[in-house]
């Protein structure tokens, strides 16, 4: 049996702010919305933001990794829209990464070839 990631659900303390971040800044298309639950089309896996799963503390112990065709091109495209934590860097022989957080403090990154 092969296990594949199909859905990531992140809690949001302000659903409209999260919608702005993921729709307007990251340009992810909405797949569906059901009240306080929004599904975004992200390729093989689906990202969901839930206003019903609000984070109880500011600490996060997870990361939402977005696969991209080019980390440096993605960084250049989005650097005026979102605050990156660092600049693109090599993480292994084949791939690079750059990190940022969403409005609720969820750790996120772009990962893929330079």
C-alpha cells in the first residue's frame, strides 16, 4: 500500500485574512468553500483552511511545503507580497527552499529546484 498526502488542514484565527493570503497573495484557486472551511487546489494534495480549528497558541510544530518548479523564481514573484523568513538556499544536492509564515503563523515553504 502506498501512502500519499491528500489533504492538509490548517486552523485559522481569521478566515478572511487567510483567504486573502492564500487567494490574493499566493494565487491559489479555491476548490470549494463550506462556511468556515475552504479547500484550495494545489495539485496532488489539497490545502484546507478551517475557521473552526483556530490555533489555541501561537506556537506551530508543522510546515506546509509547496512544491514549485523554481524556488528562486517563486521567491522573486512573491517577495513583494509576502514576508519571507530567509532567502532561497540549497537544502540538498537537487533542491532548494525558502521559508515564510501565513497570517496564523503556520510555517510554510517553497521547495524544489533552484
